[in-house]
C-alpha cells in the first residue's frame, strides 16, 4: 500500500493516473499543432518553418516564414547576394486551394570580406511569405504545409545547406495567434521591412559612377548620418566600393561606383538610412535609367562624360584611321582597289569628286549607325558597336551582298556605276554613286571590330548627350575616309597609275575572290548563330543570288530583251525574301564550341566574382564569330604554345564570352568598362585593378600581363 501525504487523507492512485493520462491526451494536439516546425540544425544555423498563427480559419491570409538563427559571425543572403553567395530558395507542397506568395524580403546589411561584399543578414531573420488558407477548409481539420528549402551561410567560407520542413496547423472557427517566441521572430523581420520612400529620387550618370539625389522633408545632417544603396539587380553598382554621402540643402547625394553588371535600364533597390541615434531604416526606390528624362533631367544632361569631348573626338579620329588597317576591313579592300583603279586616267575634278563621294558615303553610314544605336538605347535596350552582326538575318544578307559583288566583279552581270563602282562604270570612269556606295559598305563591313582608341571613344559617346555622340561618330568616319579622301585632294597620285586597259579588267576579276571568301566566312558566322537550320537557309539564298545574277546578265547581254529572265529573277527575289523571313524567326544556336573548349570557361559574372574572391588570376576574352580581329588574335596569339604555357605557369583561369548572338550579360560587362565593341580583353590580377589589354594582341603583351600578377612587372593597360 502506497503511503499517503496525511494520515487522514487517502488518495485513489488509480483515479489520479487516469486524470493525468487524460490531461496528456488533451495536451498532445497542442504540441502537434505548434506554430513552428521541427528545426534543421547545423553548427552554423538553426532553421525552421514558422507561422504567426498557431491555429487558422477558413479563407484566412496569414504569414509563414523561413526562420534562420545563425551562429556568431555567420550570415545568410538577401535576394541580391552581392559578390558571392546565394539567396534562400523554398518550394512548397500544399493542400488543394492553399497558396503561398513570394518572399517579402527584409532590408539587408552589407558584409565586406577582403575584396568582395555581400548583402544579407546575421544573428536571426525570418523570410516572411503570405499563406492563403483554402475557403473550404473545415473547422476541426488540419492544414499540412510541407516545404523543401536550401540556403547558403558564410563566414570566411560559404557552406550550402538544405532541409525539409512540415508545419501542421489546426483549422478552427477563429484564428489563434502563435506564442511570444514566434511573434518576436516576425518582429525582427517587420523592423527591417522597407518603407515607400516619401521623397523625390533621381539619378544621373557621371561616367564611372552614378549620382543618386534624394530630396524632401526631413532630410538633414542630423536625420541622415549614413546611407547605403542596395540594388535589386546584381552588378548595378560596385558592391564593395565606398558610396560617398553628401547631405546639404534638404537633400542627400550618394555617389555609386558602377558595377560590372551596370546597364542604363530602370533599377529598383533599397536605400538604407541611419539616423543620429543609430537607428537604421530601409526605403524602396525605383530609379529611372541613367541619362533618361527624370525629375532631375537638367542635372543628368549636365553630367560629364567619362572623357572630354576633344579627347573623344581625337580618339575617334585616330581609331577610324587605324580601322583601315584592321582585319575586319580586309573584305572591302578589294572594292577600294577597284575604286582607286577607276581613278586611273581621270581628270582632276572627277578624281576629287570620287574622294568626296566616298567620304560622304562613310559619313552617311556612321551617322545612320549612330542614330540607330541612340534610338535603341533610348528604348531601354543595351546594344553596342557592331550590334547588327548579332542578327543572323543581317549576316546572311551581307553574305548574299558579298556574293553579288563578287559575281559582278567576275563579269557575270553588269550594273553600271553601282555596287561599289565596279562593273561597267569602272571601265567608263563614271559612278559617283559607286564611290558613295563604297563608303557605305566600308563602314558596314568594318563594324564587327574596334581599332585602338575606338573603344573608349564609342563607350563615352553613347552615354553622352546625343549631339556629342554624333560629333564623335562623324570624326570616326573622317578617320576611316581620310586615305581615300587624300587621293582625291592630291589626284596626281592616282594619275600615276597606268592608263585604262586590260590590266583593269584582270584586277577587277581578281578582286572578286576576296568577296567570295568573305561570303564563305559569313556563311560560317550564320551557322554559329542559327545552327544547321540557319545555314541551310543561307545556302539556299546563295543559290538564288547566283540565279538572279545569271538572269540579269543573260538579259543584259542577250540580243533581245526577253521577258522571261526578268520574270524568273523576280520569282527568285521573292524566294529570297521568304528565306529572310524564315531567318528572322530562327532560334539562336547554342554557344560556340570554341567557348566550351578544354581549359576555357564560359564567361559568367558570378563565376568571375567567385574566382576573384578566391584570389585567382583571371583572363577574360570577349569574342564573336563575326569579329575577324578576334579570330586573328585567337589564331596568332591566344592559341599559341607560349601563351598557353604562360597561363598554366601562372595558374591563370581563362574565361571566354561569346557575343556572336546578343547576350545581355556580356553587354553589361563591356558597358562596365565603358566599351561597346570587340575584341575586348581584361586581365584580373589578384588584389589589383583589372588591366584592359589592347584589341590587337601579341604574345609579349599577354605574357607580361600574366607575369605582373606575381609582382614581377607592371600591368599592361591600354590607354584608349
């Protein structure tokens, strides 16, 4: 017999045990329907799925969240993680009728570790989401929420983690809030929730940096002691660079150095302000494109370009002059040669006018290209020099044009005075229209590549006011046209050529073969851009071009001008138009196999940031199948044994970006350096500023650049 507490009191232990068992049964549902799932533990983080309500009602909207409690000095990430890391990702399995919204991101902090910066959170954070309970949920039933999540936590090293969670909430007639612990966790996220900015914000482009201006009531030196801008898109600003703050006159100005992913497009983000008491608040901002009309349009218009106008104009002129010697212009040398031969025996006025019309053609092409670039930029798209060669349709049309010119030079057909002054006008020394067309074609064929000095001039011009851009492009055109223009100004040089005769016919026929070679190369470019389908369409087009040329020549040389060659030529041209329509609809082909070759990594902004954070030297080659200078550099320099051995000896990671088809990431990379054309080469030595290398490479330039990463030499930087 069990002893009693008092001699006169007898306890019925059987009844007491039954009561305790009954109480335990009543307590089990409360434990099973807790507002927090089982936790996923690691030495770095304790993670769970939480609900702000312990019991829910039908049709209710409430918040659930991924709760992370982090070990000291460890942090997790915002939706834009910065230079390294990855934001958390969560996938739900829900009952029918239930739904979960996107993460409502709390305002982040910035963490700088060595040369990289990250955006995220430390200590404890909840990533809240809105849960909608099904309308037909029955009181007395259970709402079971299952989720699989992954996240990354970092200190000096980054470790990916993952977990599966199950949250069971009872459905009752009225909702019941969760306990104080879960409520406090949501309060942490609430304290960081961004507010709508009550001020007027604008941004202007200062060349290498953006200038954000925020003006309105309550902004003063006392209310704003520190400020930091967090862009939602990666790479809009340099994440690790100092953001200089200036507060005066009821406004703050924040200078934001541009990042590698900067493009002149709308950018949303958060402005974190710290007041005199140390309290931090986050405000949501939507910034207009840099240089676009805004409330601060006057300031944006006055923003200086990265180079002064005289320097842009000088660089543009020198670049255009050197462009005459670049491999990209080789295909048009045949046309220039026939045009120069056409000056033979001409009078002074005819020779001068030929040079003038050639120059006018060059200038007209440059002005058209400048206006097209500015128009596309104004529409919010990021394009650059040579952008038209990223279209398989344009490349195929150029292929067919080169083939037609070659057939004309070979004498298959004659078009007096046109097509670059070849054909009948060549022998008869007429064709100012031919000289004008030669100038146009020289620019079109030259655009795949940039010459020294051109890169900085083009990049600066396209972020400057429109009239500055036109001046710069005009100076570039004058540089390209100068050699031929000088022949017109000094006609005695042309008059020293032999008199017209059989040699001109032979020269004309010989010059057809560079045109055929160019057409073949352009066919290869189409294959890189649009794959086998695009190549078949382009080859079919070459057959039709040959057919049209033969029919035109047949009609021209025939004793009688029959109607049927013209009719068949029109049908062939209609077929050519149909092929162009199909080329326009072709899907881009996968990246060039050259980019995926052994020991070469495809360019990725995130991978580049990771390699730099790890202290590895990186060489970046931006190339395209349509860039002849790029291909020449790869064949004569980059693929040589000496350069490959130097890369291996210094453990240089070789990254290649393929811009054959339009790629916003590569466009953004080029724009971050103020460039718009190819080729473009950058070497990143550990702990040093990136070195921009010249567009025409040599083995010595590359090996010296690689050696400097060990501190042996100074980086080779192209001053252009």
